[in-house]
């Protein structure tokens, strides 16, 4: 009974961390990718392909390679992030090993992993938003500008509503990939410090392949399936559109 209680507590911790990761990644990803796609569409045609290629390159990088790269940058002694903090007179941070460090109620280690994940993942959604923005007829924007709309109102009242199908796709796919995050966390922290970054996929892997608890791993997989299905249904309910242009 005691063992089952410990496993249940670890499951709750892993599920909580998974939800924190997913619901932090989604808004941060949208805040980065949608404005960036809009800005790239506003620059001259001569440089569009170059900038798209540069911003998309992290997507093509191996997750293990990304994890090792950010591990080097987060190194407490030789990482350049702490080197910058020392240069400006700030206190260095143990980004991936201090269980007490936190921000907004979330451990610093989790924020560090989220940042690395965002760096690798944002280019994919950026390309989707660029394609959606290119599909909007220019006549719509011209008509809005003639009617006196500012560029901000054109973006918020015209552009965003017209790309809602792409927004739904991006939100669903980002949440799906966030719920299934494994390799970058396994390489960077392996769930540490103190289970602060232990997500459900990592817990399933440990139970199935390290501890040979295949039944418990299967039960956790079913829990993950139910959570993903529920979140996806909610997203499709609130972001779906009843029309096309």
C-alpha cells in the first residue's frame, strides 16, 4: 500500500509538471511566433527567404543536440548565461540543479527547459502562421486601412480572426507535442532537481524501462491519453470557425 501511495504521488507530480510545461509553452510560443510571422511578412521580398531559413533552422536540429547545447549554456561555472550575470554584477544561478530557485511558482529548472524547448520549436509554428498570413487577400487589408483602421486594429480585428483555422491547428499541435515532451528533459535534467521537471512521458519511460513496472506505465499512458483528448476537445470547441474565406 505504501508503495502504491508513493507511485500515486509521483504520478500526480508528473501530471502537474506536464500541465505546467504545456500551458507555459503554448502562450509563450504564440507570443513569439505570431508577431514574428507578421513582421517577416512585412519586410521586403528580397530578405524573406533568408530570415525564414534562419528562424526555421532550430526545428531541424536534433532534440539531443539542442539539449546538450543549452546544457553548456546553463553550466553554473562555464556557461555564458552565468558569465553575463557575473559581468553585470548579478548572482550566478544554478539553473538546472537548485530545487529552491523558482519564478512565478515554477522552478527555475522547468523555466530553463521550457526556454530550450521554445528555441527549438518556434520555427515550425512561425512557418504555419506565415502561410496563413499569405492566404489573406490584400484587398481586405487595403479596405480596412481606407476605412481608417490603424495597423494594430488591422492585426487584431482582421488578421487574427481570419487565421483562426491556422491558430487552432497550431494550438492543438503545440499542446500535443508539449504533452509528449521527453528527450530534451531526459537529457537536460532527467526529472531533477527533486522531481521539479519530471513530466509524465519521462515517468512512463522510467517505470517501463528502468523499473520494469509495465502495468503502471500502461496506466500512466492511459491517463496521458485522457488528458490530451480532453484538452484537444476544449481547444477545438473554443477555436473552431464556422466559416471559410
